């Protein structure tokens, strides 16, 4: 089917793949959080350039670029877009920061409650993450764990927010009127990430694919959204992308064809009827992603005798519960509030 039709809510189950990506992050994080001799991320062992967690984050950015750009192109209202993004991201994040910083943190800190609450690090952690300036450490928390970060997953949020801001600016400048600009920007980002001496993404110190390929992944999603009326997603397209990966498998840039194959395959599989039938009423992927890292750290601290697989399975179960609570208690309501505010603004504008 045409990508334009696939992107209609009833014709895909992309939420399932966002949840799978969140579970992939949990699975991958267990390896550095609980180092085990002889155990290595299986995807990294096969590809040598990507682990399961890195791939998951790129899937998030690709789907985000595709879906938010499609939404912006349909509604053509930057205020609606900004309000929707704010109410989608911030309420769950603020709730996470309050609970983890001021309730969970002191319970697992080696410091006394007084020392913990009066420590500058506590307030730096909260307020920096609140403004998307990632901080990783809470005083005395998880200091005896092999990897003492409190919530390492928060590093992607500033990157995603930056993508939203740049997309908004591009829209306001009328960039979507010239579709060729989207292709040009995507090509520039792809070329830029090939070399270590970046011309555009100058804040990267090295060619670490974990970060440098986030912008191309997001922009590829944007590109597909812009050309959704011309792009067909079917098994032949999947096979063609897989063939390109095989042909260029030994080239220096084989990773690009790997991601292309994964992204196109996700779109195709998400449109299959039996996949659509397993839709969930709750979109818990964001909540799972936010809560998973500290949950994994707590399990390591409380159950040091258990192995890697135990951490992965139990973390997925508990993070899913946290994701459900986040969705029904926070996210679903905040999304509805954002829609309500947008409707009020539209009504006010119509009356004027």
C-alpha cells in the first residue's frame, strides 16, 4: 500500500514496534549494567558496529520523524504541534523526575536523608533533566553498582527535543513547500555522519554511531512522510532493501543499508493484518523507556546474586507495569488535555 494509507492509524501497529524498541533498550542495557564474563550483546557480536540498544534508539527516532512530520503536514498548525509535543513528553518526564529524585533516590542512597536532600547534586539532577540538560548521578545512589548512573536513558531526550525544534523552524520557514530541500538535508546529514570532522553536527567529537546517526534516522522518517503519496511499502521493497544490505555488506558504509532494511521492514510488518490485530489500547513504550534504567539498577542492587537474564526479564515486567501506570495516570490524561487546549485555541481563532 501507499505509505500515505499505511500511516492511517487503522492500517498499522507502529506502537507495537515502539514497545519492542523499549524492551530492546532494557535487554541491551543489562550488559553494561551487569557485566558478565563471556556475555556480549548479540547484535554487536554479529555486526561489530551496532548493539541492540543503539538500534532501538534509532528505531525510535525514525518512527518519531515519520509520525510527527506526518502529523505536522496534516494539521499544518505549529501551535498545535508544539502543544501536542509538550503534553506528550513533559508530564510523564516531570512525574518520573519527582518520584525518582525525591522518593526513590533517598531510599537507595548511602547518604542520610538530610545529606541527600541538601546535596547540590540532588537539585542539579532534577533541574538539569527538567530543562533537558542530561544529568546522570544522584548523591550516594547506586554507587556500589557496576555502572553507577541513575537513569542513563534520559540522554536521548535533548536530541529528540532538538529534532522537534528544528522541524518546527523548517516548517515556519516554509521549507515543506520545496520537497527537494528535504532530500538535500537528508543527504547532507548522511554525508556529514560519514566523516569524523563534522561540518553540520559539530558537537560530535567522534564517529560514535550511537549519536551521530540519530539525526539521519529522524530526517529519513521526515523524508518518507513528505513523499508518502509516492512511496509504496510492500514485500518487494523490503527484499530490495535487504538486497542492498547484502550487496554493500562489506563496504565501509554497510550500516546505512542495515538501518534502511530495518526501517522499511518495520513499516511493512506493522501493516500486516495479523500484526494490526494485536494492538494494545495503551501506548506504554515511553513510560517503559523512562522507568526501565532505574528499575534495572534497583534489581542489581537488591538481587546481586541473580544473572543477566533474570535482570532483563524482571526489568521488562516491572517496567511494563510502570509504563501502564504512566500511561493511564499521566500520559493519556495529558494527551487529552493537550487536545482540549488545541481545540479551545482553534475555537477562539475561529470566533475572532
